[in-house]
């Protein structure tokens, strides 16, 4: 299941049923879990750990050095979970010692062609990155986020769960949960209603989230005033707590 034309460092730890195509290069300090498929001409540099049942298409580059002028060759890491689909020409870099030193990709993500995930990004589960999405360093992407093609995210931003980033958006601040943003620079355009319905959010929960959205975006409140106004809603809708969390933790503000 490993092409004789693949180039694999003897120290790489590769499960017995891994498939590796011709001219793929697997460097030292790479671990690849059971059921994973590596396409032809893919390049994987360590220290990198890849979990089970991933499919990595041709010409992707995983675990290369971070594109950071402060990086001086230190040992940093890339960790990829299970059942991810990583399409052609994707680039995912390792972390830097100035942060936590690890770039992490969770499980069950669809990462389409030409996506770039920079150093120290922390990526959750069940996320869709459409073609040419670009993440700068230190970006956090929570579960069930969808990003349209050519969306670009500034460094240190957080995209909270169930948010939708429209194609071509340029995001410079944190995106709260459950909402849609679009434009350059990105602005909010209501709840991600289609995504929420697909994930089984009830009509009652949707109504509470709309009320929270109006508090944050329609009442001209400061972040602290919005937090205070949101607290009563948490008694009947626990999902509101995530709005509060993002408002409290956003160091550079939220998308407005």
C-alpha cells in the first residue's frame, strides 16, 4: 500500500494499512495513524502527528516551518486528528515557540484546495474551509464553522461555533457564535439561520439567539452593557453563554 517511489524516512512511524502514493515525501518525526491515505507528491515534515482515516491529496504540504521571522529552527509541532479531508495544494504549518508551539487540526474537517493554515492555529471539528481560505497565525476556529472561498482571517482572531464567513470576507476581529459575516472588512448580517436549522436548533432557541443578536448589534451598547443585558436570557437559553464568553474574551473587539 506504499508506493516504491515514495520517499520515507526510516524513523517515521506509519501504521500498517496507511496508503502512500508515488513521490510523496515523509520526513523524520512523522507519525501517521491507521487508515490514512497520502496522495502522490504530498510532503509531510515533522514533528507532525496525523491521526486515523484522514485523506490527504496530492501536492499538499503539512508540517513545514512556520512563516514567522522570529522562528529560529526550534522544535515545534503539528497535530492533525481523525477523518479529515485535506485537498490539493493545502499548506499547514507547525507552531512557534512564542505561542503554544503547536498547530492543531481537530476531526472531521473538510479543507478544500489551496487552503493555508498558519502557525499556532487551533482548529476544531466539523469545519468547512472552501477553496483558498487563508488563516494567519494564532487563529482559533471553533466547531461547525463554515468559511466561503477566498475568506481571509487576521492573526489572533477567533471564529466562534456555528458562525458563517461568506466568500471573500476579510475578518479582522473576533466573530461571535451563530452569526453570518460578509464583506471586506467583514460585518454582521444576522444569524446563521440555515446552519442552525441544519444542526437541529429549536425555534425557541433561535428566537432567543435573535434577541441576543439584537442586544449586541441593534441597541448601541458597549460590550459590558451587552453582557449585562444578555445575562437574563441565559436562564432559558444556555447557548447565550457563548455570546457572553466571546464578548468577555475578545481582546481586539468583535466584528461589527
